[in-house]
């Protein structure tokens, strides 16, 4: 069963690399924010898979919930900043 979780973890890591490409080379700020948010969401799932591999899911659930909350707050704060300071609406049109 551990090999299945390990395979899923490798696949999610590959998906994170694709999101990293979008976060680094996205044509707009909004694309970069979505890429960073996708990396954070996949990191939560990866933390849960690590918890299942080590059979300590109770500890990793707490860590992943805290990380998900920090990721959500950071993306909301960054989007509000770019909306007010950098003119996010002007770039979308």
C-alpha cells in the first residue's frame, strides 16, 4: 500500500512542477497567483500522503490544515494587493 501512496506522491510532485512553470512564466499576474495557489493546494495533499506513508495521519492533518489556511490567506492578500496597487483589472482586459 505504501508504494501506491509513493506513486501518487511522485505524480503530484510532477503536477506541482507544471504549476511552478505557470507561476514563474505566466503571462499575467493572475496566472502567477493561480499557479502559486495550485502549488499550495497540491502541497496539502502531498503532506497528507506523507502522513499515510509514515502512518501518522493525525499529526499531518493538523500540519496540512495550518498550511492550507496560510496558503489561502496569502493568496487572498496578494490578490488584494495586486488589485489595489498594480491594477489587476487593467491587465485582464
